[in-house]
C-alpha cells in the first residue's frame, strides 16, 4: 500500500473539539504583527528598529516595547528568529485549507519584509541568525544550534510555496540555500560529520524539499553531505542509537531521511526511517499518553517508572513523532501507526494546548500532583510554542487518506473531505454522535432501555458521489475497541483485519459505527503495580495535589474507580471517582486539565480483607 494525504484545500475540520482548538490557534496567529514576527531578521539585515530600551513608565505598552517578542525571540537570544518559520508554515496551511484572506495578507507582508532583508544582505542571506554563528560552530566554539534556527526560516518559506504555490517564497529559499551550501562545502567530510553532531534541525528535509521543487543537483549533493553517519549508520546496523539521546534533535533528521527517500527513491533513506521507528517506539514502549521522552531525551527501553517528573513528554517530540507515524502509515498501511497518532492527538496536542488561551505546555508532567506550565503570547516563544501553532493547522489531513484503490477514514475527528478520485468527485463527512438519548446496555451489560451514557464511540460517516460512481471506503477499527464494532448501513460491507470496508455504489451511503470501549488500567512496564486509567484513547487525570495510593486490583479498574456524574457525559467527556477512600478523587480527561494539580499514575495496594 502507498497512501497519500489529501491536499489542504480538500479536507477541513468541522464543528468539534479539534476545530475549536484550531480556531483558537488561528486567532493567535492573526494577533501577531508582521514587524514583530520579522523583528530579528530585520535587525540582522540592519534595518530593524533597535530602540529596545524601555521608555518611561507613563509611555504606552507599544512605546515601551512590551508588545515585542521576547523569550527565545529576544534580540540577542541565540535562537532568535526561529518562531517566524513556524508561523509561516502555520499561516500558509491555514490559508490554504480555509481561504483565510486576513492571514494570507499578513503572510504577504512577512514575505515583503523577508525579501527586503535578503536584498539588504546582498541577495542570499535572509536569516535572523548571524553568519558568524556558523563560523563559531565550525570552530568548535560555544553557540546554540544555528542550523536549527536557520532551518525554521527555510521550512516556513518552503511550506508557503508548497501550500499556496507562492513562487516568491521558493525563490527566497533557493537564493538563501546558496550561502549555506558554500559554507558546508568548506569542510572535508570528516570535519563536517563532527559539525552534524551539533543540532541541525530539519536541514536534511529542506534539501529534499528543494530538490523536489527545483530539480537542482545542488540539493542532491547536500543530501549526501548531510548524511549523519553517527546516527544513521548504527540504525542501519540494527543498533540502539537512541537511548539517552536528545529526542528532538534526531526526529527532524529522520523526517529528512523520509523526505529524501520520497524524492530520490534511494532505499537506504527508507531503511533509516524504519529502523528509527523500531528503536523509538516498537522496542522502547511509551507512557500511557503515547509520549516517550523525559527531560527531552529517549528513555531506556520499557524503563519509565523512574522517568516520571516535571519534564516528561516534550511537545516538539509529540508533534514530530506524529509526523513520522503519518509517513510510515502512508508507506506501509499499518494501522498501528494510526493508533499511535490517535493517542498523541488526544493526550499530546489537545492536552498540551490551553483550551482558552491557546498557549502551549512545553512538557506534560507525569509526576504525582503535577501542574501544567503554560506559555504566554509574546514572552516565551519556546521551540514547543512553534510546533504547537503548526500542529493545530495539520490535524485534518490525518483523518482521511487516499490511495489508488480506496479512501481510508483513519481518525474519528469531525471532518469533510472532498476528493477527486479516479472515479470522479467523492465527499466524505465524518461526525461524532453525542446525543444524550442513546439507549444502551445498563452498567451490568443488560438490555437497558433508559437514557444511559454511551459505552462506545459512536460515529457517522457519509459518502457521496455521482450516481453509479462506486468507490471503496475503509474505516479503521481502533485498537482499544473492546468488542465487535456495530455497523449499521444499507451498503454492503466486510471486515478486513483492523478495517471495515464499505462498498459505496454511488449516490449517498451512510454508515453508523459503534466502537465499544471499557475503562482499563495501563501499568508502567517496569512497575506493574502502578497504573494509569484510560478509556478509549483518552488518558484520565485524578485531581489531586500529590501522589496517592489506591487499594484494589490493578488489573480490574472497577475495584478502583466508579462512575461519577454520569448523566452529564458525552463522548470523551469521561468522569470517574475513586472508591474505598475516605477522601475521594475525581478523574477527568487529561486534555481537559488546565491549572488544576493532577496525577496520572497511581500505585495500587491490594485491598485488605475484612
């Protein structure tokens, strides 16, 4: 199987949680001014407003510089300018998907300023990073990741070209690449390998993208030069090259390898990607959330108990591993990659974005009595701040894929996809059924017959095409499904492993799906008596200010939690409370926690017999 994602304009989120979060993100993107976004590029070009001293306290906030961008974007920061690339990527995707004219106009203003910076710098250099930082890097002197920051500007320009067809953005990037190529060619391969051991970000992906866009052999040469031997060669040899390595310095390189394979067809790049997944996920495991890092590094395989703390699950890693899972699903069609994406969408992207402010939590703490630490609109600009604004513009294409034989509904996120298939135009609508009147089984599995909380994810998928225009639609069965899915449709269908295959014969076909699920405990692999609670893909958080123990059977969640406020529930708004405790603890979805203290993992002691 070789699937492809739909173009941004072909699929859009519809009303629901993910669309609300996307809209919050869009409003934030629009709130930032062009000049502040490009402030450090302008300063580097010698044309920026450098009056950064504070004015008297009676002056306006703007006059005192308080509306400027600070934190990692402060002039003088070693990573200054990195956020602009993320913003351009996010704005381009949002404009391409929704036709947002206001964001498009703001993006045009940013490109005008970058073009002027490039002209003032002599026609090539367009970055906020000074060229002297690359010299310091080559000399082995202390400097923080100049190629990482440079990559972000490249990435933004390339995404503007890819999503909006903007040739000016491509030309700015193509000219800027000349300066980096000239620098890289100054070193023999042995010395350059040493330089590659210092964070390069996604430079490899940039060269693959530019090779694809221009066909210029300059980028083929750069792909070979950026082969990172100390990472890639051990992976090809079947070795664990990841344990205790900084995770997000390596994932972008592997995403670059994936893109290099797609552009060149060279199998060695594909093997690197597959081996990376093998060691990062298959042979390593994950926390209950789907995240895998602590302190920004890869944990040892299946050794998570000692790594719970205030700095688990870096958002950058969550976002980039979702991207990697997407790549591998498109290559091999394995639904396990879709399960991985699902867990990280709900317990990463949603859990690490504040639902009201839209700001990011750099980490998702998993220590007892944790609290999320939120960023601010203009005073932090962490790396994760950048990946957050991109991530929330890129959820929809993860929901529906296409290949030569079928359309695949991969995530049960409300979307509308309008696909030009070989048989003609096809529209797919995916919606969640949250009505409270569902008549389901009672808590003991009986026939019920009264209003009751759904014990299943309930989905409706509609497929529309011209009369007589047939196509095959595949519907993923989630890994957490606890029984046989219930399928209600007048169209013919079959089950094929982890997919329901619907034979759409033209006109309109509607299928109602119910995927049953149960509350379950998920232990830490190396501490099986310590468990988290998960329902469907949703991790639950206990609202408590410290780590506490529960009494019961760690394999039987009914001995530990009971239903709470049940008639208020809709899909994924799960509520529970502890049983057998003097002071009960309420549980809510981790992705709904904002400023409350919470615990995810709970040691369980055997109940004392009376």
